[in-house]
């Protein structure tokens, strides 16, 4: 599976990269704008894992932009800060988006991936 991970925290990126690379092909970005530019060229990601609160391109705008390109893209929001915007977007796209709260347990990613791709 091809996974795109976006987070401005390089430690989170590295931890998720190490864990998920054991079974998946992973591409990481610590800049949401660069990640979106890459996604516009290459939409071959089965899953996107993204932080919500990032500089330059906020999570809500990033996710809306991604879903305009591919309306069936599966996304995991990984955030430690609750907010109404996260709740709104998760509820709006409940079949496509899941929320994992920081600090996280790796098993939460395994469960989310299984939920998204259990029929495949």
C-alpha cells in the first residue's frame, strides 16, 4: 500500500515512517504545500495520514484540496488538539476520514487501515 504522511513535526514523521514502512511504501512531507503539489502530480496514494494544525496550509484546506482531486481518497487525521473544524470535516466525510488522537498507539493505525481496506 502507498501511504503519504504529512506532519510539520519531524519526530512524528520519522516514527510513523519507521513503523509503517515495515509493511507499506511510505512518502513523508513536513510541508503541507509540498505534499499537496506532489499529490496533484501523483495521486497513487491509497492512504494519506496528516496532521491538522500545520503552517502554510491548514489541515482543513489541505483535505478539501485533496478531496477535490480525488473524492474517494482515504485520510487519517492525526492531531493532539481537539477543535470544531476537525469534528466538522470528519463528520462530513465519515466514510473517507478517520481521526487518531495524539499521543497515539501504533495499533490505532493498524485498525484504521484495516477498516478502510477490509473489503479489498
